[in-house]
C-alpha cells in the first residue's frame, strides 16, 4: 500500500526503498563546511535534502520493552548515517501501537483481556518502559525525540474457524 502511494506520486523523492531510508528534495540553505586551503570554516549555499527514517522494532519491544525500543532508535540513527554519502541525524520520533492497557483497578468498559504469550510484555509494560528506552538512546546519542504517538486498539477478526 505504501509503495503504491509512492509509485503514483513520486515527485520530490530522490530515493525510496533502496537505502533503508527515504530522501526528499530539499530547499537551498546555508551550511558550514571546512575550507581545506585556509583551514577555516565557511558558509556555503547548497541544496539541503530531507532524510526520513522510521524503524519498526515490534518483536524486540514486545519481548523487552526498554531495550527493544532503545535499539529501534539506534537502528534509525545507524541507517540515517548510512544513506547515500552519509547524513547527520537531527531529531527522532517514537510511536507505539498496543492492545488495550488493562490498567489494574482502572479497567475501562471497552477493554478486554485477550491474553498473550508468556514471553511477551503486556501493553501496559510496553507503554511504561518502551518510551523511556527510546528516549534514553536518543538522549545518549544527542538526538532529541521531538515527535511521537501512542495508540491502543483491540479488535477481533474472524478467521476460517469463525
């Protein structure tokens, strides 16, 4: 579905689905660069493209919320730096979609406990630990996490057994 959207609207895209991140055409801007002859910094005007990378770390975060989300942020940083001739990571985001939280002594009327495998963390544990893990890795690297989202959804989908 996402690739189809890009195929129908490829304008402004320099790279997508080939280098583990996407690069969009950017505006002209001023950047600092060293002058190797004078050994001084100088400001030059050049095109500054925008790189976008999101790392899904569903399984690691489900098993170990803090570490799984932390290494998800680490994967973003790693992949951003490896795109094309390299880039500089500026900011990150963290997003979490889980089933109903089922907060003890605060269950909501719409929530159901659908169960989970023993090796998987609860939705509540993921939401208490994973955002901290993601923020910790971002902060230790010096990259602020400036955006994010949190959603819960539990739904039943019929299968061949009814």
